[in-house]
C-alpha cells in the first residue's frame, strides 16, 4: 500500500474541507451579522417603517435563533465532521433549516397563545417564509465558509511546499566551503574540525528534517544560528564580526523552523562576504508585549552585490503571514548604510 505524502494529504484536506468552528467568534459573528442584515432589509422593504416594536422583536428573535444555531453546530461539529465528502455542509444546512422551522413554529404558537399580536401572518405562512429565508441564506453562508476553507487549505499546502523547498535548498558553495574548512582544520586543529562537523550536521538535520514536525522554539533557532555562524567564523575569520543584543527573549517562544537562519545567512553572504575588510552582523531581540521583536542588520557593500532571487526573504514573509496573521510585521530594506530586516511576531496566532 503506497505511503501518503504531504502533497496527497493536502489534496485530501482540500477535497474534504473542515467545517468552520462555530464555537469561535468569526463564525458566530457571521451568523449574527447575516441575521441582523436580513431583518433590517426586510423592515426597510415594508411600507410601515415606524413599527419599531416589530423590528425590535424580530431582531431579538433572530439573535436568539443565531445563538441556538451556533450552540447546536458547535456541540455537533465533531460528529458532523466525520461524514464523508461534502456531507458535513449538507448536514449543517439541514440543521439550520430544521432549527429555524421549529423555532418559527414555536414562536408563532406562543404569539397566538399569549395573544400578543406580534406576528401578523398565519403560522403556516410564517414558518414557510422563515424556512425559505433560512435555506437560502444558510446555503450562501455555507458556500462562503466552504470557499474560505478551500482557500486556507490551498494556502497551507503552498506554505508546506515552500518550507520543503527551503529545507531542500542547500547552497552548494556553503557546503563546499564548509568541507574545505574541515579539511584544512583536521591537521592543525582536530577539535575545531570535529566541532565544525557537528555544527554542519545540525544544520543539515534542520534543513533536511520533516516539515511536519510543527513549530520549533526561538531557543532552538538561535542555537542553529550560532552553529551556522561558528562555521562561517572559521571561514571568514576576523572579517566576520557578530554583535548580539538579545535581551530577555523567551527561549520557548513558538517559532517556525528555519525562519531566522536564512536571514542571517543572507546577511553574511550579501553583507560581509563582498567586503574585503568584512563587517558586523547585528542581532537584536527584545520582548514586544506578548510577542518578540527581532532585528538583523548587515553593512551594505559599496558596489551593488549580485542580485539574488529573494527566495529566502519572500519565504519568510509568506510563512510569517500564514503562521501569525496580520498582526505580524516583516520589514526589510536599507537604512543608514545598513540592510535591516525587522520581524515583529505576536505571542499567539492571529
């Protein structure tokens, strides 16, 4: 039996899109907004727009109905999600129509029993109209959630593919330079050669590791950066100077793997290597509310360096946007003779 691959898993998830979490605020807000807009539009379409009591009662009824629908779908979501194919969405649509039908019949019966006169139409007409409205609006809303889930699944698949490509992209020149450094150290400094091999092994383990392992931590990423810089320090010698200003950073802060190391590698490759006298790479990090702020800067060469394809920075932007949402910030560009990359990462996914 063939093993599943991340690509096939992503396709499977795209075909069987998860239901929205009706326990969360976005889905609940969508139910309230759709209900409130429907009541308002129907009230504006009436000839008598001064019937504020009827409008208030209708809004209360729709709000109560939205809460009942959200609570029911929230409690039954794990059962509905087990249905095959698109049946979870069909089942949700049927439940919405059924809840509206029963609630409308109950409200009409109470209106007649209490003789309040708030519902001017017969029970059959009231139940029929509300059920048709619920069927149409429910179908439109579920279609929106389905398309949104498809888009999120595709975005996740693209992000995983980019992570795999980033992990598989090992610069040949870095490998060759590192192996030459090891070969030169074996006779003069065997201990340093052994440390370099260990550092190189850790870098390759991170680069070739499975992307399905999930997030790492800031502490692990900083350790990986130190191993990379140790290798480059042996090759570039005093030309490479590192200034670390990392203050009270939480080592256990969740961080996508290989997020910062490619940025440091770019700083060394494009900022230090072209300069005969070398330069200083500055790593700054501080807490930023419940998140962190990271800055990586390097000197700009006097002559324009050979342009790269921007894959590393572009991948970082996309991964940060997918992992942290709009609250995260990634800025990059020249500033005061240096090239600065700034990351602001919130403490929880947006």
